């Protein structure tokens, strides 16, 4: 609860800085504030408390995932200093929206009541709608914002309808009461229907097949920094919220539901990777890559009682490599009309460090040792085999091999093609964020137990 209050206070403070003409101090003070909030969150790791009649529940699960969200937000805020310097709107607006988005993210993993769960979703979603359309002079950005708003509104409506059915069946929004009532022998038919509708809405937020059609267009049209946020923070928030919702409300998922999860997971991995092979735009490629990674993360739903640690580890590995990759994309594609692979030609010669970082990030996503992405998949596969889903693991391994094809297409473009343009100097903050993110990724690969033991 203290974390949530501190984040909201920091967002209000960002807006006040603009009033007092302290624009240059917004980014550094926000980062310092977020580091303070991170320390506050870490101090709550071993505490379990509820606030406001169980509306907010602070637990080890909420604290660990909130810490990951805060770290990702620090990186995204740091990258915003250079990205927004030429935008017409004030930087305080963008930073404040990101901070309020973080508040919604924390609420989505700290809820003890379905009303708070939905409130967190809406705070997150509305912030993303605004950021997707934030480049007002760009027609693609306007289109992306409108598409995301329309599709997201339908998804939110489906989630709300599901929550209403759950309330109608159980007579309560409190997840603890719902969990206790769900153990009874006879459940109203509205309850499983409500669970299915909420799950469908959340699968849209995760961009899993067949609810992924918005992702490529929205990723491509949105400003690159917003795409980075959607690809990393927003995706892992939605996945963590779905995991918590299913685990606290109905720990024993039926076999028929698990079969549906297996099918969606297989379809997400396969469709995402096959479509990514055909892309020439890096943001569209990473959009389909994100669909594939959503399929991998859905595997954790097959063993809800034991896979919280593996979900945290996979989400950390994926999001850190995503931050590192988008740091390089922001530099390469700044002041360009597109993010095509041709823009990356010769990067290995003109900027070897950034090319090496992007290569490492892509190798981590592909699941190559020594990066965290490899060990995250290894842990996930081992857990899924123990749960009795060997066929799913075989499909996942095949898809990991397929993904190497499109990741290496970008890597080869950097090292085997010649650049026709001179590249300008690289801002220090790009180097700092990219290096720190990929070093954290490698550290997690070398010491996986550091994260896995947090939710053991």
C-alpha cells in the first residue's frame, strides 16, 4: 500500500515540476524517486498485509512483481529524456502518465478485490491509449491509438462482464471469499463463464492468439518508446495479473480449461514465430515475437501452485532483453520515418557496442546460453514436463528454433551489410540503459536462483 501511495505522489509531483518550471529536473528526480519507491517495495518482501477491507493485499507475489515493474519504469523514464525533447507536448505529461501507468500496474498484482483489479486495468489501459497516439502529427500514431482504444475498450467490456457474472454467482467482489465459495460442491453456471470471459479479456492484454491482431499495427504505429513500454512492462503486468487472478480465485483449474490453455499457448508460439519470419519492420517483428513469448508465459498457468517463481524469472529475462533491444532501436531509428531492418545495416561497424547489445538481447529472446532467456525457457520446460505436458514442450522447443531465423536476420543485417549513412553521436543515456539492462539479463542467466527463490 505504501508503494502505491508513493508512486501516485511521485506522479503528482511530476506535474507540479512543470508548473514551477523545473523541466530539466523532472527525469533525474523521477528516477531518484522511483529508486526510493523500489527500496520501499523491497522492504515489504516478507510482509503480508491487507488494506481498506482487503481491497489491496501486500504479499511476496505483489512485492516482487512490483519491484520488476518499478525497475522497468526507471529504464523507460530514463530513455524518455532524449526521446521527448522534440515533441510538442511537455515532458512532464509523458513522465507523469508513465508513473500513473505504474500505479495501475502495481494495483493489478496487489488486488484483493475485483473492483481494484478492474481499476488497475483501466488506469494501465487509458495511459497506453494516450501514449500510443501521443505523436499527434503522425498519422500512424493516431491510427494506432484509435485501434488500440477500440479493441482495448471491447476487451475491458468483456472483463467487466465476466466480473459481473462472478459477482452474480458468488455475491462478492472479494477474491478471498470467492476462493472459499468456489470450493463448494455446486457452483452456479455463471461462475465458470465469468472466469472464461475475464481470461479472454486478459489474453487480449497479453496479445495471445487469437486475440493478437491489434499488436503488429499498434506496435508499428506507436512512438518507439511507447512500443517498448507495451512490449515489456504492459505485457508482463497483464500476464502477472492473469496468473494471480486464476491462482487466488480457483487454484484447481479444470482439465478442459488446461487443454484450452495448451492450445492457445501452442497457437501463440507458432503463429507469432511464423509471422515474425516474414517481417521487414523491426517493431512488427518484435510484436509477433511478443505474441510468441506470451505463449511461453501462458505455460505457467498449467501449474499455478508452483510456477510463480518461473513466471517472475521469465518475465524478468524477457523484459530486460526487450529494454536493451529497444534502447538500440530508439537510437538507430530516431528521426526516421520507419523502423525497417535496412536502417540497421552496418551498425556492427559504425557502433560496435550497440550492435553487440542488440545481438545479446536478441540471443536472449531466442533462448541462447548464457543469457537469462535460455535458463528461463529451461525452467519453464522442466516445470511443464513435470505437469505432464510433454507435447507442449516439444512444440515450444521447435518454436524456439524457428525464432532463431528472424532474430539472426537482424543480426546478420548489422554485421554483413554496408551502411550508406553516417550515424550521429549516441546519447550517454542510451548506452547506460542498454548496458545496464543487458548486464542484468546476463546476471540473471548466471544466477537464476536469485529470482527463482524469491517466490519458491
